């Protein structure tokens, strides 16, 4: 099974700044990677699938890129509601998450 | 609009069997793959298992000996059974709709907290 690592563990930023979150897989695969946002007390919400396709309702400030074993989620300009934990997922495996917090 | 709702006991004693049901509304269960995913307090997400409407299923190798995921198409529901629970099974349990190949989970239930304590 693929193992996923995410970096950084925590990202401290201010509203309006750009956020870049990394997900690295132990095995190379195509582009079958998804990104989720989770806020406290809520279920995860699908943001990106197939590495770069926005799910329904995902704002355009969220973009995904990458293939093989290195993937990136970029938030072009952080809004207050974007401060949350972000997980990547490849089939049955989730990454440990990156927390985007207020600086 | 598709809606998933988990139900089941919130408190179990060690060695008991966890039984949860996910009711699906707004979509037929006879499509997609239906999964259970859990999250320990303060922890990350762990995929438990899935079932397809045909009844075929698969579960996480680390839990496989204790887990059964089943479907009831007549009720548009699917279920999770996990035997011999311990405190390590304390978590929020989510049901979710998965794409073929489990490439992503696009619809999630709100989750239900299951606590295992003597």
C-alpha cells in the first residue's frame, strides 16, 4: 500500500497570503489523488480529485497539481474560512494532514 | 441532494461488537462504492472498508479480521460491524460515497462518535 506524507505539519499564514501544501507518496502512481478540507467538528469536504480537478463548489482559489509521487494543493489567497486541516488521499490511504493556522 | 446519515450506539464496552448503519437519501445505493472511514480523537483519517451494491466488499488489512461491511439495497442502507472492540477503536465514524476505484470520497455523513470504555 502507498504511504502518504504531508508537509509542512503546520502552516502559519495570514489572510490574503498564498498557501502551498505538499503531499508525497511512497509509490508513484498517476494522478489519482484527492484533497480534503476539514474544520473542527465537521466531516471532511472533497476539494480536489484526480490531482487537479475541482469538486463541485470548490472556489477557484484552490488548485491542485502534480503527478507520480509529488502533489501540491495551492490556495492562491487565503480567506478566513480556509483555516482548517487539509488531507490528501490516494485510494485507501490518507495522509496525516497539514493544519493551516492563523499567523 | 445526496445525504448520508450514520446511526448506532455511541458507547460500547471492551470486547463488544460495534454496529453502525448509514442511511442514504437522494441517490440510489446501487451505484458508487460505499465506505466507512474513522477518525480517532485528535487523529487522522483511517479507511475501514467499502461495500458495493452487489454485496462485494473489501476492508483495511489491519482491521480485516474484525470488520464486515454489508449493504441492504431494499432500505438504501449499508452497515458496519466491528467485533471485539477496544479503547483504540474509540473514534468518530463517517460513512462516505466513493468513486469507482475509491479514487475519492465526494459525499460524507456528519459522523458519529463511538466511545469504547468499561
